[in-house]
C-alpha cells in the first residue's frame, strides 16, 4: 500500500510513523508513507496556499489550485472518475463522515490512499465536491487542522494491512471489530493495592474464560457506549 499525505506542515509528521507497528510495516515494505508540502504545488513567488473567503468572514481558506495539482500528480489522474481502482483520495475535515473501524477496514484494502490535511477556517469546497473520494472527520470536535487526524487514520489503517500485526488474530479480537468494546485485560501481579485479578482468569478454564470475557465486553459496552449496542444485533 502507498500512502501520500499532503500538508502545509510537513514537519508535524516528523517521528509520527517511526514507532511500533507502523514502523515495522514500513520496514517490511507493506506500506510506503510519504509526506508532501502543499507549497510544492504553488506557482506564485509567495507560494500562497490560502486566500480570503468570498462572502466575507474570518480566517483564510485553502485555495483549490495547489490541492488539485498535488492530487493529480500523486495519482496520475486528472479527474475523480479517472482514479485507478483502489485509489482513495481523502480530505480530513470536521465536515466529513465520521471515521469508524469499518471505514478503516475499507481504506486498508486500498492500494493507494492520498490524505489531504485541511487547515485554517476551511478548504475551498470544490476540493470536497470534485476532487476527493471521501471527506472524513475523526470525531465531533474541531482540531486546528487535519494533520493530527491524518496520523489517526494512518495508524488505524496500517495496522489492518495483512502481516502488519505480529499476531494475525489480534486485529479480530479487539474493540469494534465485532461491534463491542474489548474485554478487560490483566497481567501480574495477581493482587495490586488490594485489587485482585478476577479468579476466573487464574484458573485456566478456557471456555469459561471466553464466556466471562464476552460478558465483560457487553457490560463495558453497556456502560461506556450503549449506542453501539443499539446498532448491534446480539
Ligand atoms: N480537522 C479539524 N477537525 C477535524 C476532525 N474532527 N477530523 C478531521 N479533520 C479535522
């Protein structure tokens, strides 16, 4: 898989992909991640990437021309319809559809993902209308830009690439993959500050442990994310 990130703050990503699973996936050549400075695609001598909003209002808006030029060069396509099969061009913005595990699964199956980091008060709407395949928000809060959101999206998709996790089953057993939160985990010591690890986990009865974990996952989901239970057929 190839991932290209287009940003006006390339330095933001320094070190972001150099740890753990994401680093390993790059070393194993499962993914090639490149960060690009949007200013590379400006034509004027001030390398201007933003301008004042038509209709007035505060702040600056990212201009369409450099973003279109960046995506056209990185994808080799000149229109959205002409993207190669398996290419996704994503705009990170608070106006996008909310990022979920199932969207991460979908993106992880793509051959090429281009992530465009929005900034300032916004991005010229023609980018969302005519250039991108997906406009994605990582949650209902406003960040100062799409950079932190891009790191989240890259992390969530790279770990789903087959071979990226050491243990192939571990992506299947965790939170969200079956619509529930993960069950609680414990390690040594068996007693810490008066808090004991549940006896059942110390006993070695695998079927009972499985049942307990499922119950606990349900309880935790009920307590912290009842909305997930409404969506799920139990
Ligand atoms: N940019 C600003 N806020 C954002 C959000 N919640 N998700 C994605 N990109 C953003």
